[in-house]
């Protein structure tokens, strides 16, 4: 259905900064990850004027480094977190209704050894499905040896004599942020990446806005607002300290690492849960031509929360369980073709390891009225946003109308069957089937518009199209090469076989569109190459 494309890219940077500097907003949101985007969407849809400020790129931190699942967290049921599991299990349906292209139903497979374990898992998963109101074809099934041989032939049936398959949803976390943020912009939100908050504005004993600096132009601005929402993820406490120093310690930072191997090396068909030697669960998740394995869960005390280090021990930890579950030759660290690492801002709990800490969110109001948001899960972003905006309404003294609920976000017109939609893209545009499959899981029903901007692969024989580079710049506010390689096209991790050549091709195209000189273009390429090298430094032991 024809529609007007919602763009995050301002007509001019100066005009965007002028508006932020001159208007007074009901809500100023600090942080352009999934929490900030969700708050902006909810608040804007309820008629509030909203500004979103992100110091780096939208989704640059935690919100692009997850396991990319919309799931209720079955393991939290065993931890007694029934309320959390109920809420997030139900939220899977909500996210699917909002963005079916970014919440694809997939089978999560649990290998099981004995009958006692089988009964235990079936009971637990049945409870999980009741909490999530799962119906019909999405209810779990049990596979015996013969079915495993057909559906997941690499899975060892000695000792795993059974497997339980239940529904979870595969997403793309960064793409979900862009879709939600564009939905917010469609209802009036003013969003700016590369604008960092440096201080809070005090009016007597209350917070009246923020002081910020544009990372592109260097211009300083003051963004005034009735309520400031601090949704800065791992940096929440740094900002809270500007209101009261020292704030009570609320966060425990946990590092999660994922590694990527060629799908030909680990040709799984479904999402598979694996147990580690320390009794944690990790996932093996196929996506296109790759399979990623993760995640670790260790306390993080480093100095690079935006690009946390990946250590050899992290990689070995994730590789070790593979041969216990799959009939494959051991995969060595040298065969890993990509990796990513992110920091989770968990709400601290005394004397608990990261794996034991609840994923509940916490919202608190500082002495000057700033609303601070910490913790939470990607799946529960919509519900968390509703809670925050209700608090904002209380601070404003307004009785707000209902929020947007599950109103579809841009790209949501695909329906449930993404393979069928991809087939339609092939027939309409002439792109290859692998290209269409990838496009629909990134751009959804806007894939045709992306293709219309350019049908040629950036790299000969590749899957990333010229039109994606233009779309990233013209529609999704990409200002740097890393924004495109890492977060818009996801090529750094999903298409590693062409990322090196793509880095050059995309830099050339962006240079033409954005007027970069040779020095700027070369610096952008060097920046991406350095990040890629840092992520793979575990192979060589290089220091950052």
C-alpha cells in the first residue's frame, strides 16, 4: 500500500539544531536505543512533544548487540520470575503485531537426554506457553530420534534421544530501534543522533532540560523540557550523577559476546539451546549464510562499554559445547568469521553473579524530577515505555490518552509469512531470492522502496544493494560509514564474506552523497576496519 516514507534524516543539520535549541518540549529523552525509542513512540502518540538525543548513532550500544530474540526468557521461570516471564511472554505477541518482519516465529529446540528431563521440560514449557497465551500451531511439539534425524540432522541422538521445539521470535535489534523511532517521528518526535548531553539545566530545585553538543558540527545547544527521561542504558548512572552525586549504585554491567561461523560449518536449521559447563544456556541461531552462537554473561569492569573487548576465553567458552550437541568436527577460534560484544545494564542485586540477576527494569525519579530507566529486556520495551510515560504524565499533571498499543511501525505490512513476502519481492523487482530474503528481514514491506533506490549489488555477486546505502543516508540518518556497515545493513556480522569490499564501495557511495573529500573517506574506512580488527583481536591476542 502506498504511503509516505517516514524519515529520520533532517532536511539540514542546522535546522534540526535550531529547532532543538528554540522549542520547548514536554519530554526530552536522553538515549536513542530501544528504551528511548519506545518512550518517544509512546509519548508522542499520546500527544506530547518529544525530543530524542543520542550521543552516538541510534542503537549504537546495547540495542544492537543482543541475541536478537523476542522471547519471554524461559530460564527466568526456573529463577521464580513468574511475573517477568508472563509479561515478556505476552509482549512477544505485541511486538509481532507491531513489526511482523522484525519478530519472525521460529522453533527453539531443546535437546533432552532422559524421560524425566523430558517430562520436566514439557511441564515448564507448557506453563510458559500458558503465561504467553500461546495457541494452536505455535504450541510446542516433541521430537523423537526419527524426527530429529529429519528436522535437525546434525543434533546428536546419543545421548539426546528427544528434543522439544517451542516458538520464539527472531528479530533484528537495531532495525527494530529504527522502526520504532521512525514511528515516533511520524507522530511528531524530533530525533537527533550524534548529539551528546553534557549537562543538565537546573531551574531552582528542578531539572528544566539539558545542555548538549553536536558531534558533527561542534555546536552547543540547550534543549528545554518539562520532563527529562534518562534512557542512556549503561550510561544511566553517569547522567544521574549530574543530578545528584553520588547516586545510589543501581547498575551491574554484564558483558555478552556472540561469535559468528559460516552456516556450512554449523548447518543447523532451527534455533538450538545448548548448556554450558557452568550450567548456563546459550543459543546457536541460523541467519542467512551464517550461524551465531551466544551469549556470555560476565561482569564488565572495562573502559569501552560501547565496544567492549572480546577475549579468547569468551570465544572458547562459546565454542566448547558445540561438539557435545552436534556431530561436527571441533570449530577452532580461527574459523570464527565475525563477533560482537555488548554490555547489559542490569539492576544490581547484592552478591549475585550476572547470570543470577533479574532482567526486571527499574524506574526512579531523581530529586530534580529526572526520570531514570535501567534494566529491562528488549522484548519488554513497549510495556516499559508505557510505564515511563505514565510517570511522565504524572509529572506533567496531565491525564494522558491511551498509548499507541500495537499500532504497526514502518515496514510492518509483510504479514506473518516472510518467505512468501520475499517471493513477491523477487517477482516485483527482479532481485535474487537470497537478496529478497535478507531485505524483507531488515526492511519489511519497505523493501520495494529500498530496491527502487538502487538494484545493483554494491559488491559484484553480493547481497547488499546500492539502494540500501542511499536509504541509510536519506531515510535513516546514517552519518558515518560504521553506521551503515554495522547497524543499517548489518553487513559487519550477517554478511562477513563481502564486508571488506562493501566497506570500500559504501564509502565511495557515501562520499558522493555527503560530499566527503578523500581524507574524510579514508578516515571512515579506517574507522570501520579498526572496529572489525578489534572485534577479531582474540585471534591474535592484540591489545586495543
